[in-house]
């Protein structure tokens, strides 16, 4: 029997929004899509080429229908206070248990 996770962190879900800058490029800003309760667990750590530490995380949240603004996706991010969790992939391991697992990372030491 699976143990229920304690979703005790309030996470803000944000998505990138690009707007033209008038010179052929764009400016990227972040738009808040809402808040979700989640559980965050460490799955590994390492260093990238810039010598910043990268914490690899699993973020578990309640599921939302495909296409819903409240459903996390790759290239989005979670804010946890002043911490930022960059979402790489989203996995629905058990479609009927009502949760999504977001594989994410946090850069520290920059």
C-alpha cells in the first residue's frame, strides 16, 4: 500500500511569457498561474559546468486535466518562498492516484 505524501508546501506555479521588444527580439517575463500544495523531495545533487550546485528534486502536486492552466509542465517553474524549482519533466506514474510528479532542479551557489 502506498503511503500518502504530506503536501505541506504552498508553491506558486509560473510560466514564461514572451513579448516582442520592438527590435526583432523578445523580453521574457514570468506569469503566475496560481498556487498548488506540494511535497518536495531531494533525488540527487551535482555540479554543472559553471560550478554551481544543482539539487535535483521531485515535486509532487495534485493533478489537473491536460490543458488546464493549473497543470505544471516543462519550462515552467515553482516558487517556494525565495527558492526557485525549474521543472524539466512531468510524470503521471499512477493516473488514478490524483498526483503528478514534477522532476525539477534548484540551482544554489550562484
